[in-house]
């Protein structure tokens, strides 16, 4: 197949995406596909379709290392000067000519359904979840409302925006500590743990650097887990144990910052229930051929679903590739299966 891997974009998670995209592109080349990696926001001046692809015989390999901190998007805008467009030069035209667009994006236009809707309008085939499921999963408020209505445990939360004033009322409704985060970001961008009233406003201001709608969520003390879903089956559970602090941006993407145990050490009963819940959430949110569902298990073995990820990270330290490997699926096979699932879906996609 001729596959364009779409990464980057104008998102706080663009560095993570470019790392994911590099790994994916190399894996797909190793599987015999003709591949080109394109930054969604920057685009390319190349218009000759056959000149941009690389395969297993090419000397070119993609590589990208994630810095410890989020990118400066304002500086990127000045450098690229895309006016108001989130999609760079020739991206749509080249994707229309390819067999498939492999979405390696994280955050914003890549995960909120906008790009999926645009691709649908142009008849461009792409990997992962359709626009409806992407929207439902990316908006943490919507996804948690659906979980609660379907008797799936999720931490209590409130949504606030820039005109929020009544702090005392909120603090009477939710118990400290809180997890404060943008409502529609991933990769722990803009996330803080708040253990006192004094920390509240600085955490709100930090989250609002990325989005005007912010979630204040009760923090569940316990063990953190994640479960990948691949073509209707739950992968082995992985446990995440940061060496310091919580599973923030740096701990997620800098090697050696977090201990990850897969398969996780759990009772058969808890593991089975968590996997069933992951499959339930995946179906409830109308997700596509793959996803990753995140959980906290408290000291009383209650299983709380935190969120669903429609385009989980595919970097060297990411969770989904580790889970796939524990199931006997190599990284290259995982990428190949995700690509082929878009061409030959086992069930109807959104």
C-alpha cells in the first residue's frame, strides 16, 4: 500500500505525535509498504506523488526525540504562517492519492473528530476511529456523562470555564485532592494535582493555557492501569507506576521515568472485570479498530474509568505497543494490523 502517515499538527502534543509518526512510518516500511510522513500543520511543497514515498529499500529512516516540555505553538505559527488553516500545503491532495492515511496525531484536530470529518468529505480512508467516536472520547465531560449513565464508575467531576467564580461551592461538592486538566487535551498536557485551596487557581490558570474549558475531578488514590483494545479484543493490562509524582507529560515520554508492568499483577476477578469494562467503554463511545482505556483501581478494588484514547501514543515508551508485545504482537505487526483494519474492517466503523 501507499500510506501517508499524518503527524505533528498545531497541538500541544505535536512532539509526541512526531515521535509516534516516525516509529509508525519506519514500521510500515519494514512491512513492505510505501510510506511518507507528513506534518499536518506544515504540509509539504512536494506535489509529485511518487517522489515522496520511501520503502524498505530506502536508506531514509524517520526519527524524532520528544523534548521534556511542551512545544511553543505561538513560535511555530510565526514560522509557518498558515494563516487560519490547521492543515498544511498539499496534505489533502496527497492523501486523496494515497491508499490510506495513517493518523499518528494526538490532541486537537487529530482526536476531536474534525480531521476525520474532513477526510470523510474527501473520501480519504484513514485509520482508527471515525468523527463521532473521536468527538465523544476527546470531550472528557461528554465521555464521562455517557459512562455514568451506563453505570460505569468514573471519578466525580465538575466543568468550569473562564468566568468561573464560586470556588467555595465547587469545593463543597468535590473532595480534595483534585486532578485539574483541560477538558479536551491528552498526554497529561496542562494537568495538575491539587491538594489544597491555595493550589487551586494556579492549576486552573495552567490548564487554561491550553483550553478555556477545564475539568476539576476528584483524585482517586490507587493503582493506575491501561488497557488497549485491538479489533474487538482487550490486550494484556499494563500498570503504570511513576518513580516520582504522577503520570504527567515528562513521566510519560522520557525514558526511565516510569515503571510499567505488563501483564499487570492483578486477581483474575479484577482483571476480567477491567477488561470487560474497557470493551464496554470502547463500544459505548463508538470507537474504531483500536483504542486505549485508562483506569484507577482504589484500595477497595473499585474500578474507575478515567478516559478513552482514540489515537494512543505509539512512541518507544508508549503503553499500547508494550501491551501488544505482551500479547505476542510485534510493533511492526501492530502498525500493519491497524493499517489493514482500515481497509478490511471486521465490523462497521463510525
